């Protein structure tokens, strides 16, 4: 099966000018499975996924891969592995597994949450996890009628989390924070214990770089960039880069957009801000493989969430066939 998957992958991603770069992205590599986060791999699952990727692709240093993509010098079956946000398990769990598989990756860090910070979605998750009541009120936006979300069992809590996060994700940061605080008040939990160990420390970020990984920008506070005005977007993008420069001793070359769907989460304005801030390449989350015609500031990424090697490999090949020149590409 490995040989067949490699053959099919090599057909769509040959060496040289016609190659296509598959970029995988993750958020967490959990020490143990979390029933509220069924989509996030634990250590054993992530170890298996790295094995599947390694059997089907040549995993490259992310910055080198970007440079070779646009130079037309990629090897056959190239791939890159990335992580978003800056969770502490990236250092504690993912890094040792990457080193065991002799793979490099890029870690995109939202600098405002380093040490004891906590992103809005994690605050929602932890509040619902610890909630002692059987239901909570759905956030009411735009005049919508109040509605109760039941929390009696695990499935109900998962559905409640999906609804709440989708409801408030695209709010301006101040309004989003207000909704999170209201939810925490309903649940009677502020999540301090989880916050203390959720995200990486600056020292761990430095250690990623020391061990051969790329560290990239991901804004300061992970906003949806399209809801920000120009000065706010510049502060988030360029400010996050300056934060990492202060931590690492050098400015990062790579950036990843929060959430990452072009046209929904960010747009051409943000690509231009990323370029003006000094980044060399930026990653989106639009499903496709990258070719030489894509924008340097909108490189697509995806991850198949299948939990079998055959389905994982087959979905990767389907994604390779999606490689297209985007109409907004900046070449």
C-alpha cells in the first residue's frame, strides 16, 4: 500500500517545476485523548499520522520548502507540517515525536497568550467542561431570542461548544471577550487552572527554534483579521512579529492567518500588511496543494482527519488534485 500511495502522490507532485506542495496543519497533540476534543489527535494518534505522512511524502523544512516551491526545485512528493496557536503540548508532545520521525515543522504562535494566556475558544471549552448546571443560555446576538443549550451528557456538551464558538468567533475582539465572560459567569468557572498550563512559555518557543523547528507569526491575540480596521490589523500582524523577534533574537519569515479562510477570515489587505511587516511567506487554510502559481502570501494548507492510513492517504491525493491558481494570487 505504501508503494501505491507514493506512486499516486508522485504522479501529482513530481520533482521540479510541476511539483505541488502539501502543507498539513494541526493545533494540538494531546498527551491523552480528550472527549471534548475528538478532532485533536493524542500522542499515539499523532505518532501514527507522522508515520503515514513519512511513508507517502518527503517532509521538508517549512522555510526551505517555500523557497524551493517558488524556485521550481522541489523534490517529488514534498510536504510540510505546521502547528497553529502555540499550545504547550506542541513542545511537550509534538516536538519529541517530530524528532523521532526526523521531521521538521513550523509552529505559528499567537504571542499574546504565551505563558498563562488562554484563547477565547479554550475559555469556552473549559467553562463548559466544568459547568455544573444542566443547561446554559446561548449567546444572544442581533436580537435573536434567548435559547437554552442542554449540557446533560457529553454529546450535548460537544454540540453546545460547536454552537457557541461558531456564534461568537467572528465578533470584534471586545464583543467576543464580553460574550466569553458572560458564559463563564453562567458556568461558574473562570478556567484559571487550565490557563496556567495551556500555552507555551517564551523559553519553550526558543527551544523549538534551537531544536531546528521554524517559529512563525500568528498575530498577537488571534483575531479574525477581516473584522479589524487597518491600524488594528497592523498592530496584530506586525506586533506579533516584533514580539517573536524579541523572544527569538531574529524576526520570523513565516506567518499563518488566524482561522485562515481567504475572503471570510482575511483578505488582500491583510496579505499586503503581512508582506509590509517583513514576512516572506504566509499560510492560509484553504484546501489545496500549493504550486508555483499561488501567492506567496496565501499558501494553502489542509489536514485530512481520517483515522486510517488508506483513507488518510487517499484524501491527501484528492487534495493534491485541487491545486489551482487563485484569482487573487500575488506572484
